[in-house]
C-alpha cells in the first residue's frame, strides 16, 4: 500500500512535543513528523517556543518521507517562502489593490493624462507641420 503522506504535500497537524532541535507534529493516521529547528523560519531561531508551543495547530509542507524508517521531515519555512514568492509574483503582475484615493499613489485617469502625454511626445507639433 502506498503511503498517503508524500513529499511535497501540505498537511495540517498538531504540535505534540518540542525539543531543542525541533518540534514533533502529529499529522494524522498515527503518523508524526519533525520540523527541524532550521525549518521553522528564515530567521535565526534561538528558542523554538518563541514560534511554536505544544498543542498549536500548524500547516506544514512535507520535505521528505523515509520509507525504511518512516521518518517524516516537515517545514514551516517552505510554506513561508512559497507565500513570499506568490506575493512577489502577485505584485509583479500588478493585481494588487490600493487603499484610499488612486491619486495618492500617483495615478490619474488616462483621459486626464492623455493630452499631456501627446504634448510631451511631440506628435501634435509634427501633425501641425
């Protein structure tokens, strides 16, 4: 039977224990994985309890599943990085919203700017000649 937990999956779980090197997370079906201290966040983590506590519900990414030992490596950081990449892409394609007046952000309706742009381009002068 194929293990329902696969590398790359995003799963929910509950923190069941904390050690100096990482946090143990129950991910269902009597399975438990470890979030190594280096997979908590991109920042330096001195004390895991600054980020996680026993009983916390977390969403994590499965980094690896060792078939022989059954050990599962989990990551919070991978989801954080994935969210950051999505935000960068979201902002790059220009689908972000502005709060307040668009003029506060340097935008004015095209109709108001069109005359100014035409004058700046010199098209009017060339057409008059």
